[in-house]
């Protein structure tokens, strides 16, 4: 094998798409898929590639520092794509410490394992930290997030991801650990955890349950197809410049209420309902605490420097 990559969170939503892409596209790489298989991870996501000769699955938790160090030593890891994270904002409001433990301490455990394993030979190594646009806070006056936008996290989730971003950059500065960071907009696509907005609405529509919409549904998100994101991760990992940040967005801004109404219209047809029937399930609920109004990404840097663009519209 030419190299050995560690992809954390590889049985999760985005991670499974990244693992599948790398296993198929790079048969000369050994792809080690590490996942704790919590509620958000499922090996069924990878049934089609799980037996590939260049795919190795390890069930482990990034919060366990000694385990991470042992994996780096035993497998001679020379590249990391770090996706493992607690990612649901509502859950972070009710259980903030879980986000600190996984997103911050877990990331630092991986950084320490890489720093020690690579201390005598950093050349050719790369620690790629996959993050979120939520670290930038909320846009109120138009415009877009760029790689120079100041951090202003507003939820325990985004604060934990901002902290992990800072630790990655600090290790690059202090220990000369070669790294890249990307911050992406909301992902959608197959194998997504059912607590997320799109699959939650689809499941509730199928089963006649209410469609909970926060506030007036006017919060705006930029939606990125998960397979386009996986391609972007491939481009950044192989072509990005050490120490750089790349914003990845889908150029697909939607108000939450407009998105839900589109899903209702589609499901009316799918379920043989009269047009407008599914929309009757929409239920407005008390807004989420600290709910950011708008996220939108300027992805011109990755487009201009690495040639990546989203392949489909919403």
C-alpha cells in the first residue's frame, strides 16, 4: 500500500461517503475506518465496500487517548481525515459536556497521537480536520462567510467545533504538525441520521406526524450534497496547502420553511396525496435557543485553487 489513512467517524453520514470514495478511488491506499458506532454511526452505511481488501474497520472512541496512540503506532498512519464529532445542535443544548468530550478532547487526543507518531518525520503527513460553518456565527446583513471571517460560535456545538479548529491550528503552529481545515455548510443526502432536518421531515411526513419548524421558519441555511462534499474533501486532502482553511458550500440557500414546503409537495406526489395535504402537518414550535439566522458560504477559494464546484443544485 502506498499510504495508510485514518478516517474517523467513517460509519457516520458524511464519513461513510468519504470512506466509500477513498476505498473505491484509491485501491493503493489502506483506508482505516474508525468509528465508535454510537447512535449516529452504522456499518450498514458501508455494506457495499466493507469487505474491500483496502478497507479496515476499527471500533474505537476518539475520547480514549491511549487507544488512539496505539492505533497510530500499530498501523503506521500517515494521513488523517477527522470527521468524528457530535454534531446535532439541539443535543448540544441539552448535553453540552458530551460535545466538549468528543469534539474538543477527542480531537486533541488525535492531535497528540499524530504529533508523537510523526515527530521524527512530518514530511508527507497530513492531519485534515473537517469542521462546520457554524463556527462563524450568524449572518445578519447579507454577505457570505469567507476563510477570513472571525469566529463567533453561538451554540455549545459550534463552540466545541471552534475550539477543536483552534487546537488544530495551534498544533500546526507549535509542533509544526502539517494540517488543513475545511468548514462546510449543511449537508444532505443518503444515510443521514434521522434527527437531521430533511430526513426528520420525510419520516414524519410518511407517518403522519407533525413537522416541527422553529420560530417562523425564516432561518436560512446553505445546503451541500454530501457526495459533492466528499469530492471536496478528496481535493483538499490531496491538493490543499498545509496550514490553509477551505470553505465548502453548495450555493443553495433556503429558508427552513420553504425547504419544508418543498418536501411536503414532493411527498404529496410520492404518497398519492392531494397537493397541499402534507403541508397541514407543519407545526411551528418555540425557536431554538440562540438560533443563528443565516449561514452562507463563499466557496470561491476552493473553486479557484482546487477546481472544485458543487455538481448539482438542490
